[in-house]
C-alpha cells in the first residue's frame, strides 16, 4: 500500500488498492478452495464427535499460547451444553 501512496499521492487512502491483485486472489480465492466433501446425512456435532474418537489427543485449537485437544474441547463443550440446558429448566 505504501507503494501505491507514493505512486498516487493525490488519491485518497480509501481509494487505494490494499495489495496487488495476485495477493488478493491468493487470500480470497486460493486459500478458501476447500475440496473436502462432507456427509450430508450427519450434523456438525456428529462429525465433531467422530473426530474426537479418532484423534482425542490431537490439537483442535491453537490460539496465542493456548492449546486445546479434541478431547479437551469435547469436554468443555459438553459442560457448556449441560449448563445451558440447566438454565432452560
């Protein structure tokens, strides 16, 4: 973007292109080309439960310094679901 500002100093910043078309295409198109087929006869929670059974100790979430396995995520989501169900009673 700095290059664009230098080339076109009279153009308002909001009108400048943030990144070259090739990079924009890579981020918006190529990185999002998911070729995975998902079963249509199962809900997302069923697919998640299958993944927990297959890979309980594999990482499901990594955020900053937090690492959560599929088993830990399953346990936390079950606790949350039970808590929410108690609130509805």
